[in-house]
C-alpha cells in the first residue's frame, strides 16, 4: 500500500509543475533561445533559488518534456492500446506518438528536433520499451516475423516516425500528422507481417 503524499510533498509537486508549465508556455510564445531563467522566475512568481531547487538549468526544464512523454507512454498508452493484432497495435502506438507531437507547439517541436538533441536516440526510454513489448509479443504469437530483434525493429520504426515528425515540422504542420504516420508506419510494418 502506498503512503499518501504529505501537504509539503504536494506543494513541491505543484511548484515543479508550475515552473515546467510556465517555462513551456514561454518557450512556445517567445522561442526557447529568447527565454532566460529570469523570465521564467518572474512569470512563475518564484525566486531564482526556487527554480534551481527543482531544475539545474532551462535545458533541464526542456528535457523534462521527454521524462513526461515517457511517463505518458508507460501509463496512458500502455493501458490505452485497444488493438489485439500486433501489427495494428504498432500502428495504434504511433497514432498516440503523432497525437502527442501535435500537442507540442511547432517552434518547440523544431527545437526538440535539433541535431544536438540526443534524447530521441537515448536507449532504454519507457516509450521504446512499450513498443519493444508489442513487437516481442507479436513475434511470440507468430504475427510478426522475427528476422529482426524487437529492439532493431523498434529503432527502425522510430527512425521513420521521427522523419515524419521532422517533415511535418518543415511543412509548418500543414497536414494531418496522424494520417501520415498511420500510412507510413502501416506500410512499413506490413513488411514484417507473418504470412
């Protein structure tokens, strides 16, 4: 049985969330490079010391996007997948991925897609683990051919998905990312369909 959180712990969570939400709103409004910690603390109505208690830098706040995305996939997506057939579950997984990307302001997304941002390729993220589990289960059931390991297939699928998101960003989000993602992921994963 988990212990209920104390009033102090709840206040700490609320403060961290406030800093995060204010920071993201400022990044989206003014652009990541144009926002400084002094802007964040002023808008959040907190001290500089409070900011540094929760985050080491504004980059640290930015990388929190990935922590929260992984939590979302580890909980909401893992529990929300409805499709039974493994190939369809892979497409459904990437529909969630596209929808999550569409929630992000296009300029913030462009910043995230920077070549210097290595969070996308970091191994062992919860987001990847959920997809690896889907592929692994599909191979065990005989629905997905096993000429590649689940990890290798996961990597290829994410390369395709990131490319689609990148293209969507280049086009200023002027097409339906979810439709494009379903089409390309659906076509690619069919190659691994056990006949």
